[in-house]
């Protein structure tokens, strides 16, 4: 009997253990459920809120993630989201160990591709660290959802979210295969007195091609462009990111840029902003693909409003109304742009 009791205790401990592997191949094990997580990669805040639907285990998020929560709809859709702390991490992802230890998270999730300088200090003080990466492919967000499902012990819910994402992706891919003409698309970020464009090997390049376009940028990575270079690229469509304040009207009223094909045809669009941004890898990226696909083709082959309502109910248990959809789609900025009547 004495031998049986320790064996039973060991079995109970094993059954209660939480184990997962991060994106760098590091294995992590906890003897109990994770009660508190600090998420430093910006996109993971909204991923976490969609898997959990509450803030109870979020010890801290990156300051930029907190700003995104406040300016988007997450603060409205998830109770307490606007009050999530943004401590223990700098804008450059350098950890503030003193602040972080006060928060005392069970787990810290940090970028793994930015070097040991932002990882080693965390491990040095005994914190559990899981690493994720950003490589410009869809494999990253798929991994993040799966890992968070394991951390929160909600793998079935994460799988439901991924299934919905995959279904939308399949619709977009199947439609794009049948397109005979694919517009040249330039993804632009506003920089101080200049512009930056996303080229090959970026997530933005992946999204453009997935959704039936071709990237007008003939280079890899990101590159600063002036107005004359944008004119030389002469894209059919210009997409403006949520990372800056550029609007379609800035292009429509510009003496040089008004000669670009996309500007002449008013095919310039500000990216939607919902629970999170739609252009980087987020939990709402699939809605961005549907939006791209309609605008690139000029065909309402997919009902974006229905997809939004379905996804927001799944991700956030929230029922979108038509006014909120118009707000997310930025009708105030995009209302006069080409094909936007397809979303009314």
C-alpha cells in the first residue's frame, strides 16, 4: 500500500502537468495551470484575448499592443481589456526586469528572432520564457494560436478559431485561382517625409498574392521609396497601413502621386481596424484577405459583412452591428474609393 500511494501521487501530478514546445523548440513544463502570462510580441495580445475571451491571466502586454486595444474595438468587446497593464517591457522589446518581477508572471512570451539580448535577462532571474518568431508566413499565426491554446488549456477552442480561418482562406484561394488578371499592389507605410513599401518575403507580400494580387514592389523585405519611385512602380492598387496616419485623400490631393494609376482610379485604401489590425498576422488576418480579394477583383464573391459577424462572434463572443462594421471598414476614409460600394 505504501508503494501505491506515491505512484498515485506521481500519476496525479503527471496528469495535471502542462507541457508545450515554443517556436524555437524549447520545451516548457508546468506542474499546474498557468495563472499569469506576460505577452511581449505585439500581435499576441489580441490572439490571447480571442482564445481566452477575458483578461484574467494577462499580467502585461507590449505598450503598442495596449494602444491597439484602446484604439480598436477590443476595449469595447472584452471586459477589462483597456485596463491590461503594459509594464515590464520597453518599446524595443527590452525587458524591464524590476517591473516584471513585481508583476510575477508564471510565463513570459518573447520574440525569439531578435537575439539573446532581450531573452537572456529574463532567464537569468528565473522566469519561464517561451519564444515565438515572425518569418513572414502564415505558419507563424497558426503556431501562435496553437501554443496559446496549450498554455491556456483551451486547445479545442484554438482549433475552432483555426478552422474558421482555414475555411475563409480556402474560399479566397479558390477564387484567386480563377482570376485571369491580377492587379499590381503596393503596400505602403508612412515614414518621416517619405514612404516604405513591403516587398517579397514579408507577410504583406504573402497576403497580396493569396488574395489575387501581385506585389508591385520588385525587391525583398522593406524599402524606403520617394514619390517619384512610387510613380515609377505605378501600381493598380495602393494599400495604406494602420501603423501611420496616411489616408487615401493624402494621395488624391498630392500633385505628384495623383499621376499614379491607383490614385487616378481611386484604388487607394486605408486598412480596416477592428479588434486588431487586419494587415499584419493577427487573429483577424483572414478578414483582411477577404477584403483584399473583393477590392482586387471588383467582385463581391464573398460576403465580408457576414464573415465579420461570424468571426467576431467566434473570436470575441460579440455581435457586430452595421454601424460597427462601417467603422471597422473605415468608410469615413475609404468611402469614395473604387469598389467600396460593394461593402455597403
